[in-house]
C-alpha cells in the first residue's frame, strides 16, 4: 500500500489501530468512521493456513469533515499477482474488502474511496 497527501485533509486529531478484523481464510470488511481514512495496514502470516490476519489504522481529521461521493472499486488485483493501488486524486481510502481463495491461497482486494469535505 502507498500513501500520499490529500490537500482537503489538513491535519488530524487522532489515529487508532483496529484489532484483527478477520480470522484466517475469512473475508475482510473494515471501514473507518467519523470522516476517518485508512493510514496504515498491519498483517500477520500463518504458514500452515497460508493466509493473513489484518489490522487497520484509521486517522480522524479535525472536526467538521465528512465523507462524500463514496464508491467501491472493483477488484484491484488478480489471483497470484502483485499490485499497487492509489486512490483517485482528492480521495481517501475509507474501507477495505477482501476475499480469500483456499485453492489459490491468495486474496483479492476492493477499496471504498471517498472525498473528504468540510461541513
């Protein structure tokens, strides 16, 4: 994952890590709330399960911001392929969805992207 600055989001109040949001071989669905946006990802790998569990870091901007024009991407990667994803200009990543395939022992990802606007 890569990060870049979004001009409409200047500063933040706090950042907080989630707990693990999935079990091995299970789907991932996580979204930042209160105008928050994804700022970090942590995972642990289990060699026996050939999968990962994920934690996400959400940062909340100063009060008076909200999400608008939110939309989900399609799958941003194919099975057994590396990928790099950048949110569209002036958008932040608010949510993550992922599925795991036991035969391929791999994951595919979608992202919910939103613009952040002032009230």
